[in-house]
C-alpha cells in the first residue's frame, strides 16, 4: 500500500496540539522564571569570596550539567517520591526539572557576564563609597544583564525544546499530545511533522524577539 | 589629613612598597612622581584600601583605615579616587554618574543630588552633557565627569591616579585646568602624575618614589631646578628630554 500524505489530519487534531503547546509554554516560562532566579543565585555564589558557597554552587552546576535531563526528570518524578513519600504532580515536576536544569546553565551565563565587566567598575563603585553589594546592584548587574541577553535567549530555546523530554513523566505537553494523536490515527508522518513545525515556529519567534530586544537596549561598547 | 606610617605592600613575594611615610596636610596638593612600577599608584590605592596594606598604618581624616573595625565605605567617600581609565558607569547618564554617590552614600534626595550634580558639571564645563552617556564623550570630557563624580561626594581629599595618562595629548590641558582650579580652591589632592609641568606649577610638595621608597621630597622649585638625588636626576633627565 502506497503512502499517502494526508495534511487534513493535522487540521482536525490541531486544537489538541495547541492544548499541548499551551502546557509546553507554561512549563518553559515557569521553569525559566525559577531557573533564572536559581541560576542568578548560583552564579553569584560561584564568584563569592566565601569558599563554601563557591563549592556548593560548583557541585550543583557540575552535577546538573554532567547528567542527562531525562535522568533528572525520571529521578525527580519516580525516585524522589519513593524517598519522601509525596507524589509530585507531573506539571510541577516538569517546571522543577526545567528550573533546576536551566538554572545550572544560567549560573554559568551569569558568572561569565559578571566577570566580563571591567574590574575598574567595581573599583569605581567602591571608590565613591558604595558597598560591595550596592556596587553589584547598581553598577555591575545592570551592565552584566545586557550581556546575558543573547546567551539567555539561547537557553530559552534549549529549554523550550527540552520540555519535550518531559513526556516520559506523563506531562501532556506538545510532543506527548502528538504521540497520543498518533496512537489513535497512526498518521505519524503528518502529526510529528506538525509537532516539529510548531517547535520551529516557536524557536524562530523567540530568536526574532531577542534580536529586537537586543537592538532596543542600547548595546554597550565592549571594553 | 592623611598620615601614612611605614607602609609596606607585597604582591606575593614581590615587595612593591618598602616602608612609605607620608603626611598630607589639609589643603595641600602633593604630586607623586616616579618611574612606572615604582609603587606610586599602589600608595594611592592603599589610601583608598583598593589594595590591602601588608604592614603599616594609614590614617585618613583621623580614622585608622588599617583597623578592621573602620567603616571603609565612609572613608572611601572622604578620600575618593579619580582613575586613569576614568571608570565612568557606561549604563548611566553623565548626571546619574555624578548623583549616584550622593544619593546612595550621603543620603541626599535625588532632587538635591541633581542640583549639586548640575552645578558640578557646570564647574567642569560640561553642563550641556548631563543627559549624554559616557561613550558619547571624549576622553578629556570623561575625566572631567569623573572629577565631578568625585567632587559630588564632597570628599576631604581626592586621589588622582595618573588622571591624564590615558588621554590624547590635546585633551590633557582641559583636565589639568580643572585640577588647577580645584587646587586654587583649597582642595586637598594627592596626584600621581607624569605631568611635570603640572607638578611644578600646582604642587605644594613633590614626592619622588622609586624602588618602593620615597627617595626625595620637597617643594617643586628646589625639586626640579636642583635635584640632589642621583636617581631623581636620572629620572627627570629622561622625562624632560622626552
């Protein structure tokens, strides 16, 4: 039996895919929101003068970057409840996994951006009587944040795609929804292609929005 | 105003300062000259505690800044620094650069700080640049903003670390002019410089540092016209012939 391309199945199932997409977006944004907080804290700890904080951040960053996100997701969803005796709802587990995972990468983005700021800026801040934390807040962080935007955008795209791995813990996100549709209509070619195109539209959109944002914020001279 | 006693500073095994004693009186302009690597900038940076002294005592405005109990942030605001590389805050307007310290450190309201900031920018000849960003200014203008930023804190002394060394030659004059005006108004200044003309004209006292020690000090007339120390003679010979 010859293969016949049936784009109409996509049209029929499109509302379902969109429901999956909604969850993908919610988990991505929620995960990155907490991931940014977590990453900022870990990144600042990594450059702290306190060796204990540096080590602690180092252990977090290395253990997350050194293990697959799939393992992290399954450990959190299946493993941790066995130890703690509480089940974590899949969506919450998904947000936690994305947050903890992206946080480790964002920590390195934050650390790198802060360290790329001329040490003279810290000295100038201190020399007018600001404390170390005031100088960080008013002088270093705003400059570093602008330099974080391109790599953060990159992380946004990576995390968006990584949410598809959460299908293994039963999160009904975009790919999982596609799989459920295929289980009913067996149109793997059309459905997975549609799923892929939806991801692509999202990531291209993010990339475009970021370019606009970068241009909007005054780009600082590199020195 | 500033009293330095037996200041030593080592970076690892390299001893940069080998016992500096220096006393700066209120209203005095002290210029520090010397070959590069002699430790002259390190002296300034120790006064501001940007560098931690290895040994010795530094008393700024009656406070022993080598005492760990001293609140360094307030001392820094009293003895603020103007840097060779300006170190303006590039993400803030010129005016904001000047008002940040007064608001955050001195507790002025933003209106008061802005008023003072605009006065000081006018004083350094940059009233019309208040809303510009630092990267829209020339080097000389940047350094004049940096001086206004220091003045905005109403410090007891300003430390200048080679303030004209990063400038194109034609821009040096405008910065020196502002510094001369400050000197005339009685500001206490410690200036590390290579501008011998400035030192000769403005300094109350010139100090020659070489090899981590003060080799010679005195009023500029005697200092430049009749140098006794052979290392100073050698140094001046090189600088002036240049």
